């Protein structure tokens, strides 16, 4: 699992059947301090996340498919949770 921030929606009116009814969001990995740490990726939203939210992302195909109830489907990345706070040794974010 990785931490990421929601950058915004990805609009796709034509999708494969397992993605029908699911919102797609562009997310970018972040460090615990909130700074960006990688390139953005597209994820299936299962928790109604919104722009600016820090989220927990599963970025491994098998687990992502299981979360959608669709094993063996063309899904790699799923948003699994919205982060309320992150406790580090230095302080609570």
C-alpha cells in the first residue's frame, strides 16, 4: 500500500465492464510529510475520495481485483481508504 494525494478525476465514458459505475481518479504518491514522491497514476475509487484527499492506494493487480470482487480483471490500482491523519516520530500530521 502507498500514500497518495488525489489530483483530480479521470473522465472515461467508455470503459471495460468491470469498471462500469466506478469513478477513476488521478493520484500521486506522497511522503508522510505530504510532499510528492513520484509520478501520478490512475486509480479506481472505492471510497468516494475527492480532490486534495490523502488516500491509501493498493497498487498491485491481484489485490486490486479482489477489492472490486473481480479477480483476473484489468485493474491494478485501487483507492482503499481516506487518510484522516498520519502519526510520525516528529509530530502528528
